[in-house]
C-alpha cells in the first residue's frame, strides 16, 4: 500500500510540475483541443493543439539547452 501511495504522489508531482512549467495556455490548449475535436470543430482544435505544441516545444528546447550548457 505504501508503494502505491508513493507512486501516486510521484505521478501527481510530475503532472503538477508539467502544468506549472507549461502554463495555463498549454494546459488549456490541450483540454480545449480535445473538447473541440470531440464536437467536430477540427480547425479550431488544430489551433488549440498548436498552442499546446508551442508551449511544449519551448519546454523541450530549454531542457536541451540546459543539457548542452548553452544559455
């Protein structure tokens, strides 16, 4: 039982840190994209997913820069 709780806490922390790093725009872009896509608004969903992808690209780019030591 203790391992399960530790696993849940670890997952919660990872998700929380991702949302904080991604910002409101990224998280809402993902949610809005799925909602719009489910209702058939594919073009608007594409814009929402584009916002989501842009925010995640910024995170990935900064992570790689940190690994390479470039500022």
